[in-house]
């Protein structure tokens, strides 16, 4: 399937709250959080859609958030450690999705170069405000 190329002006968000928007990942560019961790995101009022690029060995330290999270691994593999009961470790491979409920402490390690789509509801306000220093240490 061939993707139609859009002009930059066509690939823009809506005009204000509640408006529809059209986005193209290639137009958004990557935000470098550390030498091994990059992201780009689109946020609405009730959900946030992100692309996360983790180089092998990247580690996101223990954290939790009010946001429900779905992580879909497009390529590579990620190890999620969950403080659930006695604790669980789940390796998520390309084509697999992990659901992390609200307030569940977790951390992530890239077992190889990996690309994931992460969806958060509600949007991660700490990411929008830049109050996410824990990510910049990976």
C-alpha cells in the first residue's frame, strides 16, 4: 500500500479545542529525552497518542501515573517490570500490546532497538508541561 505524500500545510492539527486534526509523524520530529530515548506525541482532550523510540539498553526508571496506558511494540522488544502482587516481568515483542492500569508502578528496559506506540488516557500532563525529568535519566 502506497502512502500519499501530503504538503506540510495539510498535516496540521485542528483550530482550537474540540476541532479535528490531521497529523503526520514525519512532520512532528523527535524529542530527544536522552541519547537512547526519543518521543513524539499528539494529544487531544482525553487521550494522548505517542511514538517512543528506545535504543538497546535504554531504561525508564520506576514510576507510576494516573493515566491508563497501552503500549504496542511495533519493532524490537521491551521488558516491563510491574509492581503487581509479588511483582511481574513481561517481555513485550513486536506485534504485542501491554495494558498498564492507572497507578501501577512499572519500569521498562529496551532489550533491543525498539519502536512503540503508547496511548495514555487522560493525556500525560507531566509530558505536556515538561515535568518528566525521570525520563531524561535513561
